[in-house]
């Protein structure tokens, strides 16, 4: 993704349902469901409709002690995948 993609502010999709169950984060959209890893759940928890993907990546880097560029790339990848599944909405930058 381009640098401008990191400026996008993701929002939770209207059809997505979330649940914490036995220390796992589960997401469902329609008949499809998935379990998120801890880092993916952290990224999703950072989606508040105000933070950009770059901001979320910075928080991820701080939380897991990794390089900021790597964290932003990881956040971009996951957020893109969640948008394809309609868990997140990505307004135009």
C-alpha cells in the first residue's frame, strides 16, 4: 500500500459482531466467523474512528517492541484483510 493508505482512518463495519470468549477475540460478519490473534485483536481494539492506520501501527510498535515501519506495514495488511471481509470500513483518504 502507499503512504497515503497509512493516513486512512478505519472504522468498524456496521455488520461486524465482536465477542471476547475464553480469552479469544471472535468476529462474525454474516455467516462467516474468525478468531483473531492477540496482535490482531490489539489492532482491532485501536480502531476508534479517529486513529489513522499509521497511528495504529505506532501503538502496535510500542506495545510489542517492534520497528514502527514494520508495525505500520503489519497494521496495513491486517486492516486491508479485515476491510475485504467487511469487518472494517476504509473511507477514502
